[in-house]
C-alpha cells in the first residue's frame, strides 16, 4: 500500500505538470477527441484508459482526489501529457531524431535514483515510453543549443493586461511596434530594437523561456520570473537554428529544458486544438489551462515576411 506522502507526491506532480485537461468534449469534426495536434487526433478513450490504470495502481486515490477537489485535475494532467507526447513525436520526426535503449535506460536509472516515478502519474506500462520522450528532448536541445540565435525587438510591462495590450500593438505593424518601443524608451521603460541573443549567451533564458522556440514575426509576452510582476514583450525578427557541429558543453538539465522550450515551435507550426470543455492551450507554458486568464503569457503569430 502506498503512503499518503506518496499520494501527496502525485498531487504535486499534477500541479507541477500544469497540464489540466479533462472530459470528453468535442471540437469541430473531432467527435470524442481530447485534443488534436496537427493532423493527429488524441481520443478521450486514451485518457480514460490511463486514468483507470492510475487508479488501479493507487486504490485509495479516488476518495482522496475527490476530497481535495483534484479528481478532474488528474484527468487533465494525463491528457495534457498525451498532447506533449505528440509534440515530441512530431519534433523528433521533423528533426529525424532517435535514441537507443541505452539512452532510455539512463533516464530510467536517473528517475529511479531520484524517486521521480514513485507516486507519479506514470504506470509500469507507460513509464519507459515517457523515458524515451525525455531522452528525445535532451537530444533536441543538444542538437541546437550551440547554433541558436535570435534578433528581436522588445519592451516591458508590469501587469498582465498591459503586457497583452502591448503584445497586440507590437503585432500590428512595424510602424506601430517602433512607435511603442520609442515611446516606452522615452518614458524610461527598458525597450529596444534589433537586439541579438544566442542561446549560449544566456543558457538560463534559453532553458526557461520561449524566446528560441518561436517563428520569425511572432510576438511573445511572458514573465521571465513567474509572479515577479515584470513582463517581457518580444517580437522575433530573425531566428537562426544551426545543428551544433560539436557536442554542447551545457549540462544535460539545460539541454533537456531547451528541448522542451523548442516544442513551442512545433506546437505553433502544427497547431493544438482543445475542446472548449477542456480549457485552452497555453502557448507559453505549453499546457492546457482552464481558461484564457490562466495562461502564462501570450504568443501572437505574425507575418514571417515582416521579419
């Protein structure tokens, strides 16, 4: 029998995942789909089957989830993980990435040593598949870390509403974006144009923000430090992504996190559709959230020809 603390670990894993998606709603021509990623339909039956497996492995979990009002959140987490899995598959196919069984074994060993799989949403049947996904993210980050660079315009905001307003203005046109940046800079707000940044210049920004995972012309608005009350609004002018000619010197956790951020580019290219009953896609946090007000930021696709 698993202890209450392990159940607590499961609740924590749900919260950390931030992937809150439940139900069996429908979207246009997508009857019974939990989500649609590009041309791939994720059926709600797949979510329900995994949900049942988790409860089978945690026989006391059902009542605890109900008491703590987290019953729905478990289903959301599972469906969100399936969306993420499909994004990884699409990125791996596009980049022709593969990993061998030794690399998957290394992830499994790391998870065992850290106790990461105890009381988690993974089951004995699927944990190795998710370990393979983890290894693929590492390879994706390793391939591009040394060769990633962007040129961007930026300004800042202190509230979510101000950041959203400025993001939409930045996306309107070059003239409007320039006017906004010049006005903000004249008023003392840090802002600028034509800034260039390489992933190697700031590994922390590369691993923790969506800056390097967006198409040229895209406007991003997010908090570099969550809940710090400081928003960054960026319009990507140019993006260069050259496969690294050598193995990166960055640590594996940084490379893996960068690989996760690069899924934003895959999601933007493919498109992620959720039934309204499931919530909305957070294009910055790369997860489903209950409503628009709970996204971690904004991603406004632009006209690449402007970049």
